């Protein structure tokens, strides 16, 4: 009996090299850097934050860092084997179209402005501007609603961190009011 046609490979098909997407190695490098950073910081984190917490603050960053390192190792093994991600059938984007770098630049600018101004203006104000600005940059035209939702989210997260976790976020110019 001869093998079915599907199982038999022609010599030309067997001799073709596997196409390797070398850009994925950049993802591996980023995963390794972030994972190593998290593990290092978790290991060097001083203890004594909470007297009643048996787990401690280092568990979650260490676990996430180890998971990132494992993911990087799995991806580094899969890349030379020709494994690459497939686009979902339901995606409504054209993978051949250029990226929207204006939107990316505006979002990066928002994050940089937040980093630079959060201590001066405080989280309640900068968080509201960050949330409202991101919604606007991503296409929302309801500016007042963006600001209101941003204010609710930022003030809510301010008090959630302070009351729920005991972590004070910067109050900035609203110090004494919040």
C-alpha cells in the first residue's frame, strides 16, 4: 500500500527552509528585560511594609517576572521552528496598512506629561487629564463626558489607593483638599 498524497512530501517541499520572523526576537528581549527587572526588584525589595501580610509585597512582581521569563524562553524556542502568530479571522484591520503614528505620539506625550506633572498637579488632576486625553486621542468627541469620567476615575483611584491599599498618591496642588 502506498501512503496517501497528503502525507507524502515532495523533495522540494522538504528542502525549503522555514521562514523565521526575526523581529520576534525583539519581543523576547523585551520580555527578558522586563522579567529580569521585576525579579531583581522583587528580590531586593525591603520587607516590613505590613505586619499582618504573610505574603509580602514581593510575591506578585516576582511571580509576574518569572512568568515573563518563562514566556520569553518558550517564544525563543518557538521562533526558530517557524512559529508565528496568525491574525484572527475577526480582525477588521489591514495588516499591510501603515501604523497611526500620530495617535501613538499623542498617547506617549500624554504619558510623559503625566510623569512630569503628577507631583506638581497631583494624581486627581493629572489622572483626569490622562483619562480624558486618552479617550479624546482615541476618537471620542464627547469632551465634557471624557473629563467627567476621567475625574471620577482619577479621584476614585486616588481614594482606592489611599484608603484601600494605604498607598498615598501625590495630591499636588490639591494637598489639604483631598
